[in-house]
């Protein structure tokens, strides 16, 4: 069960020059993958594209076959109330347990009156346990990607 | 001492085991003939001999070779295209050429007998690493003007092996053919084979499950660490073959199954090691520039050709029993050395620095530029799966460690730029490690 609670994120290295973001995105588009959400981290000379896609294993294969280097990491998706204080409550739980958030970003799709955020933790299993114990809704990957 | 097994011995390898005295007699006879031929038919050589007050008759012993003038690559350019030929065109059956990276290409020629010599040494090269009739050789050296493709092709066929003339490039097809045809050996540059390994991994193919057991790698300098990586990741034995078009092509020297450095086919090529600066010979075991004299090349004899390759002649017998001397792995060329802010740097030093940080050697290229009179070095390094994370911090740290490692080893402050995987040029001929864009 714990395993389904984790979401696979694909990370790609991008050089900081025109066209480098377009290439992987086009490859995925042509093969009919839906990008559920993404974020980009940037440094001076390069960036890292992080993607969550419907069928990550096939997407990874496709990207690698086209010469891109892909790294897979476990993410945790959390549902928060889409109202003031929603995120604050979740962060409070983590703070209390002294769990560090490496980074996070949001899902574009909303689920009724709730927003979904993806978190990157050092130890995702421990984070899931802590969040669940505090009655925070951790969304399973199956449930999330069903819509995609 | 490991004796060669009768079952592995191919008769064509017999000259590899000649007693030194006999070999030296043969060398002297051939050298005298070669010098006479060059003197009579190559005006540039005759002129240089006359300047030194020498004639062909002055070569009485093998040591007399040190009196003869050197030849260099620019001689081939200056006499482009046919100025160094010693045979009329009606006896020349083949021309090869190299694309000149600076200016004119160089052209080399072969008579039918020369092709026979070439075939002989390549055959002995394959036999030395245990190939024989029944082996399937996937020849991924480029066919065409480059000597690699046809050189390996003729030698493989002469041995009785099955040759697949697939030529270089199209890596997916290389892998399909390797699997479907059951290739047992492959010929290509070591950097191209690393690329094949990467592609196989991306396609989810395990090279260790295939019949492939030997790689004959050459046409560019490579390192022991590359050999270890190739052998660990593909399960094959990686052998170093050495050659250059000016002398004949691949097959000037080749490793035996002991993998202890390429044996020079001394009955056809006479090796010397000289001090790069003074031109004086250095004793066996000491490093210097490799100088080669062809002992049986009719169309284009080369006397004391300076290869620009830095190596040493290994003293002592090889365990295989061959009497042919070995050269140490050629890791660098005087050509590749660059001087930056007064410091002499070899790409192999940069390579060692990268290896220290990453554990395995990434693809890299060194770019030299000059801005406002100041030389800059940029080392472009392809990002591998091993160093990639999902945060920029981790990668920036890799970048910093690479810079530090290069500085520690060379004393040079360089910029390291991480680039996308598989964007640096892969070569089918010689890998271009240094791009000098400085306007002098």
C-alpha cells in the first residue's frame, strides 16, 4: 500500500538554451502522453525539468531511447483544502515532526474544493506515515492518474 | 610462463615468434631495400639525404637508421597529392586519404603487394587476440577514404572469418545486427563502443547475453579506465589495435590475449622512440615520440615518420611468447597537448580529473577560447544518470567538484559546463578531444 502512495517523478537535465525544453515535451506529446504536472528548477547554465506523467515507465523508455538521461524519484501527493490555511496545516504537521521539504509544486487539476500538492522528501515513507497519522489525505498514485 | 596453445596458433602468426637475431637480419635487409627505393624514387627524400651527405649505401646496420632524416605529416601536405609516391600510378591499386582538419588532406597509396602486407598484419592482429575462421566480425570502422574500414575488412576475410561490413554509425542497427547475426567480435573506436553500450542500456538490451566476446578498438587514444569500463559493462575483452594511414592503416601494432600493450609487427614496421625536443633516441622503457619506418611499402615508403604519439617500447618478453616488442598504450599525442597560460596540458590529465569525481569517464570535450588576450578553458561534460538528481544543488556541486579536481591535477582554473547527454560529437575516426578556437 505504501508503494501506491508514492508518485513517480521523472527528472531531466536541460541546458539553458532555446529548444531544450521543447524537445522532451514534443516527444511526449507525439506519443500521446499527458503531462499531469511539471516544474522547472533553474541554475545559471542549466535547469532540471520535473515531470509527472500518466505512464511513467513507458515515458522514461521513450525519452531514454531518444538520448535523454532520466532520473526517477518518489514524490508524495497531498490533498489540502483550497482555502486560507489549507497548506499551512500540512506544513505544521511536517514542522512538528522535523521533516524537511526538499521542494514542492502543485497539480493543475483541482479536485472539487481541494488542491493537490506534490512534495519531495528525503524519506518519503516516513513522511507518508507522519501525514497519515495527522489525518492529512495522502493521495494514491492510482487515484491521481486515473483522471489523466 | 604461459605458452601459446597449439590449438590457438594460426600459421600466419609465425613471424610474431621469430628469434630476435633472425628478425633483425630480416629488418636490415628490408630497411636497406626501402631506403634505396625512397632515395631513387622520392625527390624530397633524396634531397634530404644529400643535404646530410648520405646515400642509401650508408645504411650498414640497423643502428644506422638514426642517421636518416625524419619525415613529418606536413611532408605529405606539402607534396599533396602524389609527391611522396615511389611507384607509378599503373602499379598503384588503392588510394586512401584523411580529411585534413587544418587545410589539405593527406593521400596514401598502395601497390598490390602493399595491400598484401596490410592484409597480413591485420590478419595477425585478429589472430593475436584469438579470432579465427568461424568468428563473425562486425566491422564498424568507417568504410571509404578512412583506412579503418577496408583495412580491417581485408584482414578479417583473409583470416577466414566472416566479416559484416556494417561501417560506422546507426547504432540501433549495429545492435540489431549484433544480436541477430551473432557477431563474436567488433571493430570500432573505443568511444563509439561506449556509445553502443549506452544505447544498448537505453534499449534494455544486455550485451553480456550476446555471443560478442572481443572488441578490437583503435584509431584514437584511450585509457585503461575506459578498457575496464567497457569490459565490465559489456562482458567482452577489449583489445588495443594501433595504426595510422601514413604508415599503412590499422595493424601496425596489436595486443595479444595478454592485453599487455600492442605488439609492433616489427618485421614490417621499424619502431623507434625519440625525445620530442632533441630528436635523439631514448632507451626501451622510456617515454617519447614513436617514430616508424615502413619496411615493406612500395608505393609510399615512409622513413622515420614522426607519429606525434607519445609512448614507450616495453622491454622484456610478453607471456604469449611473441618476440615482437610492445608499445605502451598510447594515451596522448604531442598534437593534443595544448599550452594554456604557459601551462602544458594533456587531455589525459583532464580525463583523470573527471574520472576521480564521477567514477566512470563521461563524454567530454575541451574548448579553448581567447578573450581580450586571455586564454580560457571550458570543459564540456555530458550529464550521466549517475550524477543527475532532481535538484539543481546536487548538480552544481558536481560542477564545482569537477572544477576543483581539474585545478588540483593541472593547476588550471577551468570552467566546467554540463551539457545534455549525447550532444558532444562521437567519432567514427579519431575523437576530437580539444577544440582550439583561439585566434592566434
